[in-house]
C-alpha cells in the first residue's frame, strides 16, 4: 500500500473546527513531517502547536490492532457476526429503541453518514447521538429557531473584514489558535479594529482586546438583551430589514426592554460604564462579527444565549454581508459534517427535519429503507440515563471517550459497565471507556483514514491517507456497513468512501430546488478519481450553479416556511447555583496544547511541556481565605464527584470562580476526571450539558510527602494519593503526593519504574526536613529519579527531564541530579512557554535582560512565538513583569 501513496499529501488537521490544511510528507525511511498547507483557505499555511506536533502522535504505541471479544483477539468475521447478532436480538426482543449509537466529531463525514443511515433508516430508531452534543448543539438549536435551518451565515474572512469583533465564550487564542492568528494579524494591519472579549476569566485572548467584559457565569443572555434594547432606541436599528425579512421583533424587544440598567449590572456583574461602552461600540460600528463558542453553548441557557446574539444582528441587518454576522466556532474537526448528515438524535440527513413528515418520507424514499425514525432519539445525557436504567440493551460507542467527557462521568461509567452489550470502535486499546467493551473494534487513525470533514465556515476538505492501515484496523464506515449487511439490510454495498460521499451529495440535492440550505449536488456524480483530487470548497454547491455563494441572509431568504427569520424572546436565567456547602462556580474547558481526553496529544512530549498536570485556577483572595497555597494540591467537590488537581493562584480568575481543564483521565492522572463533578443538567431546547457553571467546594489537599519523578520507562500506576503522568523528552515525568505510609522508597521506585534487580540508587535523605533524593543509573544512562519533600518539590523540572537523554558517565553529573538543580554550565531552561520550539521562561527572561523588550525581539532571539503564535500573550506578560521589576 505504501507505494501507492505519494510522498507529499494534502490533508486536513484532526483537531478543532478551524479545519486547517496540512501537508504530510513521508520520507523514504517512513518518518513523517507535517507543515501547514499554504494553499488551504482556512489557514494559508499557519498551524497551531497541536497541528505542528501531529507527526509526534501517530505512532502505534497503545493501538488496538485486532478485534477483541472479552479481551481476547478475534477475527473480524467473528466480531462482526457477534455485534450484528446482539443488536438484531435486542431489536427483536425489545424494539428498535433498545439499541443506541454514541458517535463523535472525530468521525469523517462518510462514517457519520453510514451510521445515521443504518440507525435512522434501517434499524428505524433515532437513538444515535454524538459528542458534538456536548459542544455545539445549542448553536444548532439557536440557528434552527432563528433561521429555520442550521446555517452558519458567514466566513472566516468576515472576522478579518470586521471593524468590531466580539468574542463571547471563546478563548480563541488557545482553542482556535489559527483564527486568533488571523484576527491578530488583521488588527495589527488595521489598528482601528476593535475587539471585545466577554469571559468571566481574563484569558490569553484578552491580550489583543480593547475591552474585556468579565461577565458573570450565564450573564450573557441579559447582556445581549440589554444590547438589543439599547440598539432599538438608536439609529443602528434596521427597520426595513426587520419588516421585510423577520417576525417577532416587537415581542422580543418588549422582553429585552423589561430589564433596567440596574437589572443588567446585577445579572451581568458588569459596571454600568463598561455596559455603556460595549453598547456604544456595537451601535456605532456597522461591520460587526460576534464569534461564540463553548462558553455560550455549554449552558442550561445556551440556546437562548445564541438567539440573544442573533437577535442583535437581525435587528441591525448585520448578517450575511462582508464583515458582519453571528459566527459559531465549532469545537471538533467534523462537528459540522456530522450536522450535515443528521448526526444529532433530533435531526435527519442533509439538514432535513426529523419532525417533518415530508422530509422523513423523502429520506426514506431516497434510501429505499424499510423504516424511518419518526420521533427524536435520545440525546447524549438521556441516552446514558437509558443505558443506566436498562432501556438500552446494546450500545455502540465510536471514536469518543464518554467516561471522561460526559457530565456526571462516574454515573456514565457505571451505566456502561452495567450495559448487557457494549461495542467500542477506537484507535487506542486502553481508555477509560474501552475497558468496559465487550467487543473492541480497531479503527483507523488520522493519516490512515480517508474521507471528508467540514469546518466552522462550511468548508468541506479532504482528510487523505498517507499511512498504511496498521494490523487489522478498518475504517469506521466499513465496520458499520458490514453490520448493516449482516443484519440483512440492503443499501450498504459501498466500495469506497467516494461512493458514500457521492450518495451524501445526491441526497443533499434530492428534491431540494433551493428549499434547503445544504446542497452539494454538484458532487453527486463524483467518481473515485475526482474525489481523490477534491479541493476544499464551501457549501452550498448545487448542481449546475456557476455562482460561488459564500454567505447567507444578506437579502433574507431564510428557511422557515415564509422565508422569514424569527426573533426569539428570551429571559435571563438564574445564574447563581452556588450555596453554603458549594460556594464556588466551576468552569471547565480546554488548554492550549492538549485536546479532548489526551488520547492523541498525550503522546507528544512537546505538547505536555507547557502544562503537564491538571490544575485549578483560583483567585488569590479566594485562595487566601481557603488556606490554599500556590502549587499546592486542592480537592474539588460537587454533589456528583471529587477531583484532586494542582492549585494555580492567579488574578486572571474572577473571585468566586474556579477553572479546571477537562482533558485528564485515569491513564494520565489519579483523580482528575473533572466532568465527574459536572451535573447532568442540560439546556431544555438543545439537550447540551451545562459545563461552565457548576457549584463546587474547594479545599487544600493534605499530603505527608510531595514528589516529582522522571523515568526512562513508562511508570506503572503508582501507589500514591495523587499522581499525574506526562510524556517528557526521553521518557516520562510524574507529579506525586503521598501519605506517611510508604516506608521503603527504594522498593517503591523499583516497582513503579521497573528498575532491574542489582541496580542500586544514588541518593540522600534529610530526616529533619523529610527531603529525599534517589537516582538510578545503568552505567551512563539515567533510568529514573525521585525527589521528595514535605512541601511541593522545588526541582528544576525541565532541566531534570533533559537528563534522561544525557550521558552520565561523569560521576559529578550524577550528583547534580540528586541535588535537583543544574550546575553553572547547564542553565535551567525554566517552564516551557513556547511548545513549538520548546523555549522555556528562563531563556525568554535572559533574552529580555539582553535587550529584547518586545515579543518580536524575543522571537528573533529565541524563536519563541514565531510559529503558531499561541504563546505570544504569555511572552508579553513575561516582558511586562521583567520591565516592571526593573523599574522598581
């Protein structure tokens, strides 16, 4: 197979919804390198730190390479026959709704299409939902309420053309870094552009903001209601657009006008002066784009937030024109593709409506299917409730890890564990979810699979294969088509993913005639050759059309029956869920260099260099009142679960709030599955869980000893109260905490780090302070080192990690490791700031002291910040700190 794959392959990044083009190059000896594709219109050659490190995540370590039944290796025929038989039996005994699929935005569109066709059109149930329910279903619901369809009106170019960009619920710098780079470049070229960031935290995105509105959690609805009432009283309102293209304005304005300025300041937590400044900017700037992401969507009022934003754009007619419109930034690489094929439990393929009898009949007729789902299926949270109470007898989980990512994650794990039959299709053998699979099916990973994805601006791009399929791994679409055939269904005889895409395109055009937004009928007859050569394109792309339409709704043309948009009257939610027992508000989210549940980025040492363990951001005053010290450990608790993470005390966090990332799982940390604390509370319209406003308590976590260790071999799960593991240069690093019960530390190291018998440690112990150092060498090679103290261990961590790759034939170097700090001839690089070039804080500080007093100058001196740019805000903060210290 390798001989048929060219050395340079244009493909698409598998991370966020930006959908960056990537060029993967495979050398003759098999090594892979990646770079941004300068021809791809999403990124024009830019990549973030995660995209730049893709080649570091495609090894076969930990891969599942063969089907497994009950943990034993099996043949595909045996595994597929068992799956088909179990699903068929459940349907016969208990009906179609006794089975369910839980799928993922990591799937390609072709995979998604076959899954939905099988479940909704042949099994006859809509019990298929996706982890995209957790990130953007409130946008879907808001779009459908306002527009009559799930249509994203604008393009990335609009963000660059706007004179005002409002970023609400979006840490763009860390979560969509390439769009952030495009925005930052546009502002640098045109300094008159204004940027407003609406976020309870002062994130790195605020580095380029003209105004940061530290809104209270779930205060967004009131904020945009207040904005609408302000706009209606001034000249920005577009009465002609409202009268010609919309309905419901009067009722919506009446609801918004009921809030006084005092109500707004109370509900948003913002001073009146800041509210007025935001309202003035929006009113007086015609070209406005409002970008929103998980901070808006992941809420019990997420759909109302979306509609409150859209209301303001409809009222001013600022939609569908260059530099104007509401813009939903999706989280996953193919969340949009999943929406196109009806991936959610309440949708049909090709943006048709499950609740519409005509649409159901049309899809069933096109598929020639024996049945069609006639009611919405179980949304994600409800699906796992149904698994728990026994309504779902057979469950197939594809390309996702719900035991980590679902709210009330402990209850989800218990439900999966108790389910009579669980199938998991994945690339990794050991995840928190795969351990509960009765049948584990090996899927293809990025670089091995082939198909299409759709990004946030409706741009369809190809993911292309450039690696041979490992072991017996197979495409997800093939697995589902095989099950369809074995269950006795016709219509699944696909020869390749090109056949599926052609059918998907044909369905989009079937009896459409402009009545539906999604139409890619121009590709309905595509063959394998043209599919392989398919260039990125934006929909719609109807057959026979020569127009290159990239925006919607500038002249109306909405998709309700009367072709008019709907204003949606909303009400501010109750935003404070805290109480005396749980007095703080937990906000969960992503960090710069990691992705979802670490199953991909956890393979890269470089990506773990910036932040290597789970943490909780807490305001200094809250920390002081609670007795929490910076770098200490803290325990968080909600009524649903507990977690232990590192304390990061910072004024970036608002008082009364705590931020914890959602990435860590039980392969990388002992007690950091933060979604175990999140209640299964959902938005009533979208079913999306509320992951940004969780009442919690937080307290210091007491330990007898704290530890830090490095190891050339991957440690076995250590006996410790707390641990957090990360890949590091030449091996692994691990943070630790213990009670006082460990007696023989040498024996503990031998077991944890697999130290061969006969190798004795070099070290010392201070019985007065409790400090202990142990290092194990095999001739000149460092095998492992453990550093212990009664307080969090002060060790030059990045320097220590570097010693795993160094030679230690010189005895003096071995003693330096035991000391935990470098000698004068080995400077400590400090904590990693720039992951792209592994540049540490101490090196940046040295450059600043040498005269590099701008981000650009530091970049010229160290390369930091010159690739993806995600660290530029952090570099600027270091510069400001150094200059402030020098001025004292």
